[in-house]
């Protein structure tokens, strides 16, 4: 006779407990979990640190300082791949499987990126590549889970060809012997219509003595008529601009290159008038997001934002824009459908994910170096903005 009242009393306590458990589960589910796999240490540490800073600033800007989208909190989980493909692969697997992230951003290195692409496909989760550059990432190694806000090698190459592709110009290239360097040279060669490539020099990524490579470059160019240029594609450690110490000017040989981070551009001061094209320099784009970035970066770090800081901010702004459009829905298929063809604001202005390969179409900037004593680096003065529609970026995937 007493059993029913006991059950009744128990149910009064059980129901609130069950409801509380459901609410607690819902609260956990509200977090939008994002992994950032990048070179926190290793040869590209400086680039990785900038990307991380840019990501946090970008999420701050895009969410109005709340770090939430549609009531869901953004949680960023950092993973240090050390610039090693095997480490990066294991970290991304853990992020998808154990950390249950909704999507991932990174990495810094093109070599690491190529190891991560099949992981995203295996787990059917988005990997937003920033800033790894190799064409093959959105080319023949690409899969539908890969998006990229960073520029690719073709965008670098085609924009740099604007400055150098003239009749009667002989060019020798100096690049690192891995995906970034080889893809960069291939894209640069493909972009040239008038100038001629007479030699390709590939050196190990850890090269510090450039003497032998420089001599091969000089030998390939010195007897050529007309304008003679060594075009450098380099990232991370080592200073290939040391070849200028070997006096290429005695053969009438010029040095040319694209943009880079400000510390690396200290070497550019020795080459006033040098032309190339860059992804970003803080004083070039004029828009609200870049104005905010410059102001906040000076406020927080007492320095201007750099090359990869802008890239990190662009990645964060792309993610937040996609999440706003989905109403905070993080299902992979919903995000893919939303992001294909999506335009979004960045510190560089408008970018658009091309539907065919998810590469962000974006402006590049033709520059000429000025040696301004007020700055510790060679200042890239804008010659002109090269808009996305001016660059015929090849679609290289096998979709």
C-alpha cells in the first residue's frame, strides 16, 4: 500500500534531475569546438604565431567581442604540429575523434597540410586551410571537405608575373625543395607568357650557406641578353637574400620576390625599387576590418599586424560568417553547402570561396620597395591592386 506514494515522491525528485541532465547536456552541446593545428614551434613558428593571433582577433571582431554565434560559444583548441606532417596528422585525428571538434583550421606548412587533407575526408569534417600555400592543397590532392582562405601558389605566381613578365626577361628561380617551393615555381612558370625561365634552383629548407646555389644561378643568367632576374620563393629560416653579398649586379642580375612577414622584409631594404606582389601589407588595404585590425594590434602589441595575422583574421571571419548563415548549425554538409560560393569580409576586403575547389578568390598587391628610414623593413609601396577577376587562377582538382 505504501509503494505508490513512495514512487510518486521519487518521481518528483527524478524529473527535475532528468531535466537538469538534459539541460546540462544541451549546454555542453552549445559550444562550437574548433581545432587550430599549426606550427606553434618549429621552422615556421613565426608564421604560426601570427595566424593564432589573427584568429583570436578575427573571432573577437566578427562576434562583436562575445565569442559566440547564435548563442553558442566558440572554443578554440590549439594543437602544435611542430611543422611535422606525421605529428599534424595525429593531432587532427585526435581533434576530430577525441576532442569532437566541429571543424579545424590550419596548418602553417604545406607539407603538413598535404598530410591533413585525407584526415578531413576520413572524418567528413571541414578543414579550413590557413595559411599553407601549395597549389596541390586545393588542386590534385583536394577533397570536398577542404576550404582555403590563404592564397595559393598560383595567386602568388600570377600576381608576381604582373611585375616581371616582359619580353626579353630571363629569370632563374630559387626555392625550397618541398611542396611550397616546387608548387610555387611551377605556378610561376605557368603564369609567365613572355619572360623565360632559364634555371630552377632548389635548396634544402634548412639552408644557411647559399654560395653554391648562387653560383649556379649566376652561371645560368650571366651571359643572357636583356633583363636578368633571380626570383626567390622562400619561407621560414634561412636568408636567401644573402646571395646579394656575392654581387650579382656585376652580371647585371636583379633580385625579385613576393611579400613576406616584416622581419623577413628587413632584407628588402637593400633592394629599393624591387618589384613583386604580396598577399598583404598592413598599410595597403583600406576597409573597416583592416582599420580595426591595425588599431587593435597597435593597442595590444605595440606593432602593426603582419602578413599571417591578416590571414588568421580572414579565416575566423569566414567561419563566423558561415555560422551566422547556418544559424549556428555546425553539421558538415550544411556548412559545405553554405560556404561554397560564399563571400565574406576580411582585412583584405571581400573574398569568395570558389565553388569548384573552395579556394578563396582575393586581391593581391603589386608593390615596389622603398627604403624608408622610419621602418626596419623595406616598405612595399602599392603600384596597384590586382583584383580576383584579373587573375585566371587554374582549377587543378580532380573533382
